[in-house]
C-alpha cells in the first residue's frame, strides 16, 4: 500500500490518516445502543478527534503553553 501523505493536517483527496480511536471499542459502545457502525462513521469520528486536537493545540499555543489541558478541548 502506498504511503499516505497529508497537506496542512488535511488528508489529500482519496487518502486518509491513521485512525486515532479504537474502532472495536466504539463499535461495541454503539452496539449497546442497538445500532450498527459503518467504516465511514469510524473515519469521520477519527477526523473529529483530529480537529479537536488541532483546535486544542492552537488554543494552548495562543495561551503561551506547550501542554494541552482539558480546558483547551
């Protein structure tokens, strides 16, 4: 499989980043809600985590810190 690259933290069209969530745990939790999970849902959830981290790092940096705290999320 070819190496996947990103441009400014955004996946290039047709390519994806590493998944930041534990898909099996997410699927198990969704299963407790009597629902099924698509692969697309896992990818979108991971993308949301990437965005949350990006926003938190920007906020932390704006406040002169190199440590992300709960308040940044």
